[in-house]
């Protein structure tokens, strides 16, 4: 059966008021991402406010710490009602396993981030100290994360096929860097359209500026959902 790809609208704004206004104007969307920018300014209350409007929250804070600390943060994310949250795969198997144990009796799912899309191969070698290219590190970390208990992977569009081949059909793949054909590329260089990402195997796509900066955001959401439905 063909997999259904869902849309996540990113709430990359500074205030609770702007976040909730975005939820209203993108009301046809069921999923909203809250990242470090909004969470740091507004705290857990903004997660609750989005949930109170009947929406699912993807909490993108990318936990990376000792296993006990990440386990506690993971449980807090689940108790807050986040349906998805992120951690760094590079935190290792013990950290990811501790997070999985912490959310085991909930419907919250863990997404592992492998290599940040801002890192070049030279940066990985010279600054991070990995003797690998991103193309080598991403599948290795994706496999490690899923084996340790992550429910899915966050990856760039260009890595979807590679990750899907590595982890198989069951784990979630969530993909930012999506631009509809009618939208500006902004500062994104390696992008895919919603349909291309869906065809490549993404379960969810994250879109921010093409929706929030559109002159008619509800129409932008409608067009993207229409494209995802084929």
C-alpha cells in the first residue's frame, strides 16, 4: 500500500501570538513543529496552547546529553503531549535506548537527527572529527539510532532514499528543506518538492516559509496537501 505523506508546518516565530495565528491560518494542517526559537521564548505553555487547538506537536529540540538527562527530558516531552521529538543520533545507543524506555508507555515517538545539513564534509572531518563524509555518516547513524530504539529519522531530502534503504520501511522519515515549485528557494540549495519527497519515501515533510510567508497561507497549505495526495 502506498504510504501517506503528512505535512508539518513549522512555527519558526518569536511569540505565542504569532505561533497561534499561524496555527489558525494553516488550520487544514494537523501537525506543527515547535523548535528551539519558539520554545526558548515561550516555554512549555506554547506546546499546550497548540495542542489545545486540536493539533499534533513535533517538538524539535534535538536532545544530546548523558542518558539519564535525555531520558528525563524525553519523559517531559511525552508528558507535555508532544507526539514527536528529536534527539541527536550521535549521542549514542545508550542515550537513545534510555529515551525509548522513558516514553515506552506513551504514544510519543522519537526522531533521531544524524548529520546537520549545515555541516559540510570538510567540517565533519576538520571540526567534528569524523573520518567520514556525510553520505557515509548518515546511514551509519540512522542504523544505530533505529537499532537503539528511535522510531524514525530526520534527514534532508537528498538523504531520503539512502536512509530508507538503510532502516527499511517501518521507521518514520521526516524531511525539512521542502519547497513547492511555486515557492522561492530562499537560502535552501538542496531541496525537493513535496511530491518528490513523498515519492522518495518521506513519511512527513516540514514546510515553513512557503506557508507562513505566502500571501494566502490557507491556499498554500491546500496546494501542498493536494500535491502530496498526488
